[in-house]
C-alpha cells in the first residue's frame, strides 16, 4: 500500500488491537524517508507517545541512555506533537492540521482519534463535514492524513471477531469519503495459546488447529 499525498486513510479497530502502536511505527518510517510527520494523540499524555516510539525504534523496553539521547534529537527534528489531552473541538483539530502542514512542513499527520475530535455522538452531519474538511485539507496542502477510529464492539464473540469497514463507529460517510480504510486486528486467542504452549501447557487438538 502507498500512502499518497492528497489522501486520507482511516485506521480502525477495537481497543487494545495496537492501532496507536502501528501508526507510531508508520510515523517514524515516514520521517526516515524525509517526510516530517505530525502526531495528535488525544488519548495519551504527551510524554507517553514519544517514549513508546523510542522503545519501538530501539526494539527494547529499556533502550540505552545513549540511544535515547540520539533518538530524542532525531525526534525533535522530524516529528511534531500537538500537546492536548482529551476531547478537543473539531475546529481546533483542523487548525492544528493547518499549522502542522503549512508552517511545520509535515507531510503526514496522525489524528488519534475521531472520538476525541469534539463531534456530537450519533449525529451524521458534523462527522461528514469534519471528514470532508480533512479530505479538502489533504488536497490543499498535498499531505496524507491518518485518522484513527474505533469500531463497534460485537456483543457475542468479543475480540475474536474481525471487524470490517461497516463496523467503524459513526456515520457511514466516514468510510465512504476517505481513500483507504485499514482494519487493525490482533488475534488475541492465538497469542494466548502460543504463550500457553511456550509455558509447556499441552494444547488440545482443536487449540492446536
């Protein structure tokens, strides 16, 4: 897949299925390719996001101090962060996108998440207008905007259900108007069974299958 300029992508999935982790990895990859990236993470304190990304870059939960210093200097030059926690008015979000694109030269912008963009829950109009505005902004500044969305939680099978674009929470226009819809799903059951197997616990024939 190519994340081209003038486009908007939605990254959707349930809580705990690593949407923020994957988009953080993407942000660093874009920056390594010479495309500065802006990050708006309204669901985590400003210090948590770069710390997690530094651990990802190092491939370790406890990077050496020298690596942290070097990564921090690189981070300061190539990644921009909007320091705001919790729900933020959609007009403020769009203003931050404008600033990151026009004044900071960001080529990719991550918004985490739509739920925190100050839109009335369950009303189709405001959500449609906001997505429209993101698409217009991406075209105007020739950037790519990545919007993280949640999906409706299935009532019967929980985390084992693989969502589709039709499960993205909110108005149907959210997925209709954008260029890409990417579903993030972590096979938690397989992950748990592998841990049990590694611990020497005998799995049943069905579990092995």
